[in-house]
């Protein structure tokens, strides 16, 4: 998802999103597994925030969990 403004959310293909090269956070696999289960059960409740060029600003763990859950966008 990409936030256009505070009131609009746009769905974006995962293939168009790229992790930030300087992301300082590392999430254990157990945390990612919990996110996958939550996404599969409830869907997304908090979007991944990306820049105009598709770089992740917030939500690297949700992005990784989305890949594991085999989401397309």
C-alpha cells in the first residue's frame, strides 16, 4: 500500500516495493510468523508506508510477512 495523502491509500504490487537499504531493525522469524498468521486471519490493519520511489519507510516486517503469506499487493 502507498499513502498518497492522509486520507487515501493505494494498493501497490509487492514487486514494486523495495526494502530501505539502511533499515536498522531486525525482526526474529518468530515475530514474522506471528505477523503472517495475523495477516491471514485479519488482513492488514496497518499499511506499509513507502516513498514515491517505492522504498519502505515503515513496515519492513509487514512487507516480509506479506511475501510469506503470498500476497500480491
